[in-house]
């Protein structure tokens, strides 16, 4: 993504910070209009300057859309991108706007990757609160979960982007600073245990209130999501996360067309651009349809349990009620939805 696109993204987002009504500090209410990075009103001169910059970049995209040398597909892509640049935050879109956005993104993905895809706007299921439990007694460090996540979620192959990290830990220690996530030897190793991490989807997420444009928020089913097209790449959320769960795209992601997973959702595994933050989203394109996360299905040892913690008959609820569970960095008060347990 070129610098012109980043200029447009910043100007457009700062001039149009609109957040879902009543959703509070974790990406909550803010009046529409010209707002500064920290929620302060921008002066008229600054607002006009930002608007001029946005219009300048927009004019450049518009010219590209009319360029006879760009080819039919190139002109179509420029027109679609022009509409994408000026759309609103996903939470404040009408149903019609969401439908039009999904159609544009599907066509853009087809033009970019040469294959048809389906991008849904699947919503949270009322009454569902997702939880994820990791059995450290069973994990053997095979990393099948990592590979499955990469394939399912269209992660960048060139930089080996990964949402999941599995740490090889010394018995008796829970200090991740002393664990290794880059082990390349036969596993399991005597005297070691294995502890997986990803986004913890905290009940009190420290990452969402620091976003200056409301690009990340917590959904009713507990999943913390990112609107990748609204993200301005400031990385405040990455700095605020105590679990190292967020990833920044320093380069344009590369996904071979033959490896692209065409089953996507707006807030989950659709292709992400350069210069934005991404993270685990509990495979919401699967889990909101009654399926299990890809990492869980791939685990050969049964170390992972996922489900609706509000359902008293669910396996995840049984684990929570009957096993010795613990939370990483519990003293921070984030109350993660991703927790750990032992068999003993």
C-alpha cells in the first residue's frame, strides 16, 4: 500500500471518527465530526488541511479510475478502492452499506488473487459468550495448531505471520520471558511443558480503549475484533496488549492464489492490507456458524476446548466448573476468555 493511501486513511479517519452509540471506552461513543487523535476537537485550519489532503489523494484515485492505459480491470479496481477509502466504520454502517461493502471486497479479492471468494458479515449470536481453554497437560508442542491457523486465516506467507505462539517452558515456571517460541527440535522434551498463546479476548481489553479511531472493539459474544479498513496502523493497541497478541503488517501480505481460503468474513480472515494491525478472532467465520476454530480441529492431542461458556451443558463450561483453571497475568484484571487448566 502506497504512502498516498496512508495519507488518505489518516485524513479520512480523523475527520470521521464515528463510534457505536453507548459502547463506552472500549471503542465506544464519540461524536461525529472532526476529531483529533486522542478524541480532542481539531481546529478549523487543521481540519481543512486534513480534508484537503484526503481530497488530493481521492482525486488521484479518481484519475486512476479514468486512466485509459490502466486496462479494464485496473480501472475497475481503482473505482472499487475509491469507494472503499471513504466508507464508514463497520459498526455504524447500515445493512445496505454492509452489503455493498462486502460485494466490493469480494470483487477486489477476486481481482487481486484471481479466484472467487465469499465474504460474510456474520453477526454475534445472541446469548453466546465464547470461551477457550488450553490443557497444558496434553499439549506436546507439535505446532499443528499454528499451521492450521495460517492456512485458515489467510496469513502472510512471506513474513511467516502467526497469530498463535506455543512456548516451550521449564517445569515449574510460568514466566513467558524464559520460554522459547522458536524451538526446532523433536518434541516433547523431558522436563519441559508447552503453553499456547493467542489473543485472549479479555473481558476488560486494554487494547481497545487506546485506539484513536475506534477500529477495534469487543463484540457481544466476547470476541475482540478489528475493522482492518478503519485501522490507521498507529499500533497503540499492540503496545497496550499484555499478551503480545497483535501483529502489524510491515509489508504487503503475500498469499498464493492456490492457498487462499475463500470462506471469509469481514471481521476475521479476509485479506488484510499493509500497514494495519491484525490478530486472532476465534475464527468467527467458523464459530458463529457452529463450527470449531481451525486450531482446535488440528490439535492431535485434544489440548484445546472451545465453546459457549454461557451454556451450562457445554464442554468449556464443564472445564471451567470442574478443572483447576488459571489465567495468565491474572493480576492485571483483564479477565481473559482464553484460560488454562490441568488434568490433575
